[in-house]
């Protein structure tokens, strides 16, 4: 279903990037996946924006129009992939998880400082069965580990029942 991940050949060791977070710093390890629980999407976008300022290159995948998130970015604007049923340009249909995974893998493999922000996992869940979605999140975690990238998955905790949220977060650190 998903293509195997080919790790980068560089000898760079993965590190930790610290960003400001609420009342204190938040250390983000390269090669990890983070699930950000937020009703309004602001926390995940703030994390990605701070990472851009620190020199990371960000791929933002969202079912919201890129112009709606314009005010959430400071610094350089990220590359966008729109999740939409009738994809045009940089769009991918929500049922095409293997294509989306390939785009994410290519982005991460070409950059030593890649960050992927997935805003729209609820939208993907409405178009795919849960087992397939869980396999996709595990594939994203594999990409992060192999490439040393940071994956940020934004979701509203109310969108999933507790069991489903726990299954999605099995390979990720939850940030609230």
C-alpha cells in the first residue's frame, strides 16, 4: 500500500529544536511525530511558524484554503498541499493516502530540516476507514524516524473517541 521509506544518506545526527510554548519552552525531537490537540488550529500553526523562523522548511497539508491560514504564519510561507475532493494544482483527494504519503516522503527526504504539518486528519477520517488512517499515521511516523523530520498532526480531541485518539497517538507524543 505504501512505498518503503528510503533514509537519507547523510551522517547528520538528529537533534532537538526548542521553541517557545505557553509558559515555557517545548523541545521537539527530530524524527518524531507530535499530535497537537487544539480546537482552533492555532497551536500547531504557531509551532510550525516558530520552526520556520528557526530555519526549518515546512509542508502544510490542510483541507482549509491556504488564504484562510495566512494570518497564522510569521516568517516565510510554507509549501501547501490542499486536501480536496476535486484536486487541482497542489491538491490531493482525501482518499489518495498513498499519493499523499509519497509527497510527504519526497519533501522530507530532500530536506535535512523538514517539518510536515497535517491539518485535516478529521477530513481524512471522513473519507477513509479508521484502520487505513491509522496505518497512514504509522507510515508518517516511519518517514519522520527515517528522515529525521518533525511531523505535526493537528486535531480537535472532540473529533475522535478516546480509543481512536489513543490508537492514532500510539507512535506520537501528544501536545495539548
